[in-house]
């Protein structure tokens, strides 16, 4: 069985992400759109809490699937079947997400459990006798632990469901951050069964972030095409596109292109990859409110501004900058001051935004991001390329 299991493993000389993984990521364009649609219907702190819980649930699915394709050969038919089945389950969950805390809770939770647990059970069975088996046993243990509050919460209502589902995503997120401590196996840090490909993981993280930016482009185009092409709406589209391009530029600058090297150079590559994982979670989380902001600003560029709208217009870029700061720390062991200053300006300046129309509020984060991108370029000009110095 050991030799048969070894045949399923990804070969070290093939670290690039496969087309299967790119195909799998496409479902998250719809998933992010569904989460944004649900938040638009309930644009409040309670709605934001629900959206965060559902985003974390879907994020755990992406993380588990990336773990499978990082270690197993995506050219193997059984691996392709696992990924396609997970993709279909994610599609169903995303479709139910806007009403997951209402009438579709049982469907969402049941689909999550099946989509998460069943592929891992099969991988554990296929890899029995190989040292990589332990890696997936750790994942399976925590998926089963999280499944309990998911299922119980599906049959609860109101605050009880909120608490149970939040505890489900909290347990699994904390377990990953702590190295998946499992009875009888300990933590995963620095263990041979968790050998990872830094190049592959870095590419997967970049791909998912690009998927998020694709959601912004999609919302911009669809909202604009469904409205009159007035000057205000055209200006809003320009601001939305420029903001999207700046998010891409700031993400890619230095750290975005050196993550693979940083993971390889880290004292503990697993810990470094986990830190980068949660940094990308924050950056992708910032795209959900940004998509809502794009839609509402393009529809009514000179409309009245409510506190909730200011929160989504400024909150998305702020979450991105916080995540980008974490990302930079994972690669270089430091955080650039312009990211800290930019996030601080967006937070401190939010009360004054109540006096401006929607379009001008949207211009503010675009200007802050433009300043960060320019200062990044000025600081890097004429200097040798900085080498990664991961602190983890």
C-alpha cells in the first residue's frame, strides 16, 4: 500500500499549479458574489458577522482542497474526482449562502460537512501506510470536530445558530493556526508528513487573490451595463477600476513575487505558509465589502451616504491593507509604514465621509492606495532587490 500511496503524491519537480486547480478556483468567483449579495440584503453589523462566518466556512473548503492538491498529483483520476466533487459542493454552498442563516441552514451545513469530510476520508484511506497519512488524519480530526456545531447549529435558530456556527469556523481556524494539534500526533510544525511546496502554495495564493479581483471586475461591468451611462456612473466605474488595479499593484509589489522563496527560506515552512494563508484571508475578505461598495456607488454615485455604506467603502481597502501588512511580515519580517498609515487614515477619516456623496467617498480609498503604490515605487527605485527574511 505504501508504494501505491506514493504513486498518488505530487512529484517535487512539478510544483506548478495544475489547470484542475485553476478550474476549481472559478467557483469562488460565484461564492464571493453570493456572499456580497447576502450582505447587501442585510447591510448591518449582524449581516457582516454572518458574512464573515460563511466566508470562513468557504475558506476552510478552499484550504483543505489546496492541501490535497499540494500533496497529491492532480493528474491522477481519483484526485481529479475529489476536486471536482468539492467544487460542486462549494457551488451548492455558495448558492445557499445568502439564506444560510434563514431557511437554508440545514442544506448549507449538511453540504459543508459532506464536502469537507468525505474527500479527506477517502485521502486518508488511499494514503494508509504512508507517512503523509498523518497529515490528513490531522485535518480529518478537526473537520469532524467542526462538523458537530455545524450540524447542531443547522437545527437551531437565531443567536444559538450564530454562536454554534461561529464556534465551528473558530475551532477549525484556530486549529490550523496552532498547527492542527491532534491527540496522539501532536502539532504539525516541522514534521516530515507536512512537507510542502512553497512554489505551489505561493502560486495558489496568488491565483485566489486574482479570483477576488475578478469578482470586482465582474461587479463593475455588470452594474455599469445595467444602468444609464451618465457622467457620474462613468466616473464611478473609473474609480472602481483604478482601485482594483491599485489593489493588484500593491499586492504584487516585492512580497507578492517572493512568497515562494520566503516559504522555502523559513525556519518552519509550515508556520510561514499558515501565516501567509491568513494574510490572504484578510485580503480576500476585503474584496467582499469592496464589491458591495462598487455596486452601490455605480448605481447612485451622488446618493446619500449611510454609516453602513461608509463602512463597506472604506472597510474593504482597510482589511486589504491589514492583510497585506501580515503578508509583508511573513516575507520580510517587517511592515512598511505606508501601509499602517494608509489603514489608519481610512479608519480615522471615516466619520468625515458622512458629509460627502458616495462617489467622493469612493475616491478617498483610491487616493490612499495610489499614495501607497507611488511611495512603494519611489522607495524601490535605484535600490537592489530586497531578499526575503521570514521571521517564522
